[in-house]
């Protein structure tokens, strides 16, 4: 299972059900809508969008906080499975 932000590999830093914090290679302004794909257990990509609420620089790139948009049941299940497997916390320092 993997996740991609605008086609580039990403990591989920936090997931609360309504909001997500992801790593990104480049910054995104508030209000931007980013394309996200997460692979489900069968390897099929589940696409959704994230509306950016904030973006901060971190040593490895950027940390993007956003609200989930267009997330279908299958995508939510894949995202929950990915975060459970990786032990992703509900909040991240800097974004709460």
C-alpha cells in the first residue's frame, strides 16, 4: 500500500477522519486542491482530493494540512488501513 500526492510519493503524518496531514515535495497555498491516490489492499488506486488548509516547511520538504474531498468508502477504507499499518497518529506537532 502506498500514497501519492499529485503523482509523487507521500507519507501520511496524521489522519483524523475529516483532515489529513501529508508530506509534500513542494509547498501548496491555502485553498489549493491536491490530487491524492492511495492503493487499496488489492493494489487498485483510490483517488480523492485534499483542500489545503495550511502548509509548513519541514527538513524533508513540506507538511500539508488539508480537508478531505471526494473521498469514497473504498478510499477511506484504504486510507484507514494504511494509517493503521503505519501507526499514524491523530495529530502532528505544528498542526493540531
